[in-house]
């Protein structure tokens, strides 16, 4: 049950983020939910491989490369989906920051426990 709630919160965070960030659009909650799930899957697979390969550079830049990889994963999902669009790297970067903040706020408001 907790997993389903987390998925629904990811979709809500994506929907809110797309309305806040200029240059990013989503067709509706269904597309936002699919985009959020795809971003999570792409980050868990391709993103993890890229983070392992770029670990020395990531260490030297204090995590900046990891953030750039997350932005690139958002752009990849933009290319894979029809209902989710970004206007470029900077819009995707702002979306990544806004999504992190929204997810943090939603988790603190709803009291998401880490078991």
C-alpha cells in the first residue's frame, strides 16, 4: 500500500512541478504519473550506470555531475513520451530542483516513515 501511495505522490509532484516551471508541460495527471514512473525507472537503470562510471568526476564536483545526470534523465523521458514536454536543459534543471523540493514537502506533510 505504501508503494502505491509513493507512486501517486510522485505523479502529484510531477503535475505540480510542470505547472510551476515555465517551459515544461504535461497533458494531465495520467501523463504526469507515467512521466514520474519513467523518470524513476530511467534513473534507477541508466542513471545508476552513469553515476558509477562518472564517480571520480562526481566526487570532485561535489555531486554536480549526479544532478546533471538527473536532468539528462528528465530530457530522455521527454523524448520517450508524447504527453510530457520540456523546452530544453534549463527547464529540465529547474524541474529537477522543483520536484525534489515538492517531494520533500509532501513527505514531510504526509509523514512518510522510513521503515
